């Protein structure tokens, strides 16, 4: 009789279910700790939301746009050296040459093209990913 009682209590199949994946939690991109979905930073490592979301405006974005007064400088500032050098030494002189030619042909109206070129450069440099690693990046990468 006591044997059957023991049998009832003992079950072969493990009753532990896989962790319920809560929809309002998210794993930390760096260490995998579960954090609230709207967490601004990780509680266990130095991950911050700003570090992985490039859509948010940062000081470096504004600086890059300012530097784009000289097209290409902003790109170089953000670490896009090849793109920046191309813009600075190739694309911009060509754009200026075309704008001047157009200005001669259309009595100054062609210079308006340059305004759009400039705006395009500045919008682009704002949106591109910042390739310059943040100063604190080597703290969290110890393996
Ligand atoms: Zn973390």
C-alpha cells in the first residue's frame, strides 16, 4: 500500500515547462538579461538603449551636419572616411562644376542645385551609422 502511494507522487515526466516568454520583456542585446521592454539601460552590463538605436539624434549627428558645410567632412568625422574623401575631393568639385555650368546657362538659377546637394549631404550624414566606437566600448568586451 505504501508503495503505490510513492508511485503516485513520483512522476517520470518533468513538469517544469520552458520559461514563459513574456511579451513585455526583452533580452539585453549584450548579455541577454531579461529587461523591461522599455528599459533604457541594462541592470547587469553597460548596454544602453542609445548605444543600439541609431535613430535617436546624438551630439555627433549634429556635429557631423555642422561639418557638412564642407561636404564630406561630416562623413569623415563619423568614421566614413572613404565616403567622406570621395565627397570632398570628387563629388563636391563635380557638383560645383555642374552648378556653375548650369548657373551660366540659366543666369544663376543653377546655383539652386547646390542647395539641394548640400541638404542631401547633411541629411545623409545625419542618418548614417556612427562608425567611431564610443570610448567605453572596450569595458564590456572582456571574454
Ligand atoms: Zn546587459
